[in-house]
C-alpha cells in the first residue's frame, strides 16, 4: 500500500495491484469479461493506498466510459463484479486445507442519470475478504493504465498482470498444471478442451498482445508426460527501452472501457495521446514541442531538468550521470531522433529498469 500511495502521488499512468489479488483464482466456470476486468483495475487504481481501508471509494462515470455516449453498460459491469466468485487456499476451523470462495465487491451505488445527463459517479466498497488480501499482500504488480485499457482479450490482460507481478524477481517465471492455468485465466470447462485450441485461442493471442503493448515479452514452455501436456511454464523478459517506446506510443491510441464487443474482444475507441505527467518536485512541466526537450549531452547535476530530477526519483539512489551514460550507450544513434514526451517516458522507464536490475547502491 505504500507503493500504491507513492505511485498515486505521481499522478501518472502506473499503479500497483496487490500480488494476492493478481493470483486469486476464479471459481470453476466463472471469469470476468474484459470490460469488467478493466473496471476492476480502475477501481484498484482509484482506491490506491486506501484500498485496504473499510471506506467507500468513488469514481466518475466519465472516467469509466471514456467517450462512450451512454452509461448503460456500467451497470452491467458492476453487476458482473458483484456476482463473480474468486477462490484462495485457506484453512478450515479444524486447521485442514480448504478452499475459500468470496466476492471482491461488497456493495456499490450508481447515481441515476436525470433527464439524459451524462454526469454521475459510482461508489463501492471492497469486501472484508478482499481488504484482508490487500492488507496482507507482500508483493505487488506495477501496471500501466494505458496498457490495461489497450488489451483486447481478457486472457491477455490476466497474463499481463501475472507477468508484471513476476517480471523483476530472480526467476521471472510462472508455472502451473492445466487445472491451475485454466483457473487463473478463468477458462470455462467447456472451452478449449483440446490443447491445440487453447494454444491458438488463448496463449498465442495473449502473447501477441503482451509483446506489442506491455513493457515486457512472454514465452512459454510446454511440459509433457508422454504425449500429454501436463504443465506450462511462462517466462517474462523486460523489453529494451526502444521496444518500450513502441508500446507506449501504441498505448496512447487506446483507452476505453467501451467499444464494439465481439465475443471476448472489445475494440477500444481511439483517444488523443496523453501528455506526460509532471515530475514530482520539478518546477515546470516539459514542453510537448519535439524541438523543446532533448536529452543533455553533459552532466545531469545542474541545469538538466527534468532529467536530473527523474533520475533522482526513479534511479534507486544511483548516480545520475552513471545512469545517463548507460542510457546513452544503449540508445546510441537513436537518441538524437528522440525528443519531447516520448523522450521523457523513455528516460523514466530506463531509470526504473536500471534501479530494478541493480537494486540499491
């Protein structure tokens, strides 16, 4: 929750989802549609570091709708969240292994539109079981709002969360048998009974979206017993900075909970590219003119804002110029063609990745 508070204070696109909520399983035969899964992500983003508190959280309908003309689908999404059950391993009153089933949303209120008005808010409370999971979570996944809203498959979004949770661990892998995999993805028992179908309809499509939109890529290995596939092992790899720029640029062209629904696919409506958030502690916001913001060729100690301040905040305590030299070496000639908001996003992502790889100095 401290991480969630810190990310919330930056007023950017990144937010933390507790690891316990990422790894919670769907009850057999249940899953969330893509739009409901996106709404849940926005709820967690909005609640931020207060998600574990027994209080009501609020969000504007306009932030959910993102350009869709009506609010009718918001009711459907809320009702879906209410009736979807999740499961975790627990202990019974006798101390034996047990499966606990529960919902994440305890109650919700949706303001009723009057005379065709498009304004309004929703209000909700997480259940005591959800709050306990959030409070006790010792791990977290850092997600990107634009990426979450850009995915077109609920399976891709689910695998994205799993990857973000494990990306910077010593071994960034997720392995499970077929029962566990189907429960994690929320694949209905009657769907994709043949593994070739599951590979084509779920795994390959999810990989394609993640490799395109996320700040990492994913591969998987099929583990066999004889001729039968019994387990799958997913491995997650962070992208280089140039590859992340492609994902960031594509993310800015997505971002709607609403769209044309085709089965499990929602085609988002395009939205204008988002401007970079102001850097905490800086006195000015970078101009968006491509010629206005260029990466300094010298030291970042003096007169190099916002880059020096970004390195101080996101660089994990490493020397600014050390990070800058590594950045210049990795970018090479490409750096001369990078400017404006894309440069700021690229530099911020590089500082965060540099600190994640090396830890504290």
